[in-house]
């Protein structure tokens, strides 16, 4: 070891050498990360659809309330 070389840390010493230059565990981790992002995206769209449905229901209820009180007001004028 020359003066410029630093000793390897414990974590570097524990890492196995990848076979054939390809780290298969890293590929598996990348695949699982892609699956996690896909699942997150699916859940996000499901939440967005649910939120749109709730807002549409609230708008419908508010329009019914406005129509009821509007009709009551018009009947009161007659």
C-alpha cells in the first residue's frame, strides 16, 4: 500500500465482488424501486379519482340546497 492509498472501510470490505461485472442485487433493487413507483402512481390516481367524486357530490348537494332555497324564495314572492 502506498502513502496515497486509503484503507477500505468495513462496508467496502464486506461487499462481494459482482460476477461478470454486473451487480444483480442492484438490478433487483432497481426493479423493486420501479415497482414501488408504479404502485405509488396507481394509488395517487386512485386518490385523485376519489377526490374528484367527493367534490362532485359536494357540488351536487350545494346545487340542490341552492335550488331548494331559491324555489322557497320565489314562492315567497308570489
